[in-house]
C-alpha cells in the first residue's frame, strides 16, 4: 500500500487536512506548534467512479476500492536537520513514506499563529526543503566517506560512488535530489538511502474557503515553485473539508456549489498522491465483489495476479482481459466475448490502466 506523509510548517493545516481525509481520525488540530508528536496514520479509499459501474454490471454484493495510507507528521521548523523542534524524529518519519504531501499555508487568519509571523509560501517551502536537503546531504557525505574506501577494487562500490557524487552536487546547490539524473545502475545502488528529497512531492496549497474556486497570489507562488521542481500542486481548503465531514451527505454538494466548486479538493489530492508513483489500477468483478487493485506502471499480467494472491502468480496460465470502456459498452462479459472484445493475455502482457481481468492459474 502506498504511504504518503503529510508535512509542512506548524499551523499550516496538516492535521485539519488529515482529519478530513480519514473523517474519524483522532489527530489533534490545535493552534500551537507540535500538537502532533507521534505520526497519526489513516487509510483512505481512492475514489473511483468506475467501481460502481462495474458493480452494477456484475450485480456485485460488495465494492472494494484500492487504498492509500496517509501519515500526519508533526510540523518541521528551521533547524530540524540539526534536531530543532524534535526534528530528527520527524525526519525519520518522513524517510519511511513513499511520497510527500507538502501542505503550504495560502490563507491569512490573525487567529492562527504563523511561526514566521507572516504568510509567505515561498519562504515556508524553502524552510522545509532546505531542512530536507541538509538532512540528505549529511547522509550522502557520510556514505561517500565509507564508499570511497572500497570503490578502488569493487565495481559495485564504484557505481554507488558515482551516483552519490551526482546527488551530492545537486544537494550542494540547495536543490532536491529528485532533480538529479542517475543511470539505472546508480539509481539501484543508492535507492536504499531513502533520500527525503528524492521522494515525489505534491504541494497542497491550503486556502480559505473564498479562494477555493479561484486560488490566489500565494497559490500562484506555489505553482511556480512546483513547476521548477517537477512537482504537482493541488488546491485544497482544509477548513472546508473539515466542515464537509460534519455535514449530512445530502447537504455537502449544496455547500460546495455555494463556493463555486464541484468538489472540495481532497479527491484530487488522493488521486494525485496515488498516481505520483506511476501506479495503475486494474479491476476484478463478479457477483461476490468488484475490486480495484494497485500495480506499478509496466507490471505484467503474472505480477498483477500476484497482487491478489502469490499462488496466482506462481501458477499463472493466462488472463482473460477486457478494457473498462469495452465492458461498459457491452454491459456483459458474455456479449463482449461474442464480439471478440475479451482477450486471452499471456505472461508478457503489460497490464493497462482500467483493465478488467480474470486470471486462470494452476494450484
């Protein structure tokens, strides 16, 4: 399961956003720094309208979406890489996630303290990114010292050292490690480091409710920074999402309509986080259940089968496969087979986004 860490300065709306994401989460959203000491964890379903359509076609008794795990990590401050504000502990929590959701304050509210005294997204992003860069740089420098000793007579160490030196050069410029181009071998040799700035990032620009539909000048700052880093931006209003959770289901759309938006932003955030690592979705469907499954882009049919059960991968024979649009158009697997739309795919088939699959295997 994909794990995404929610990070940012104190009082930018991280815990409020987390609470909205998991609805019944118990993260404390208080108006003071470090209210979140231990990382709170919540598992969130990835919204997918295709599931209901498939379930209707198959008369499924149950729908099971794929999921993302969000980790609410306490606010970082300047000096975190040197241990300020419990920084070492928080940085270790970030190191364990697959992707980062960086919440940036893009709203003004005199009742909510800003740790720097003023709203400045560019400065806030720089503070967080610099601490992550410094932490990575310290780790890289220590590893280079060790690797140089063995690199003279060890080809694997030479490959690792070459990758480390490229990463060090980027980090020394104050840039995130994800901007560094490594060879396939260098990437493999340095992956174990779990570099903080090598992880993919979604910036969540947290705005006041009146800016949810249009954004504001602060959001534009975030978009400019993200474009330079190759990161993504999603505009959200943590306060709106928190209020939506409290409303009856039937009243939520009316509230969003009054703000001039069709949805709050959490759906986009979840989707962006899910797709950030190049993940894809395939489906299985039948009378018992319709279920979404997660695979890495480029995964072949046996690997997809293995996400359901390891025995399916070991005993894989073939996969009866139809694209989602084709199944929806025919409304029946039987009709789809008659029209030649159901394919028998073998071990080398690369699973496509939205494939509906039935695996044949030997036990």
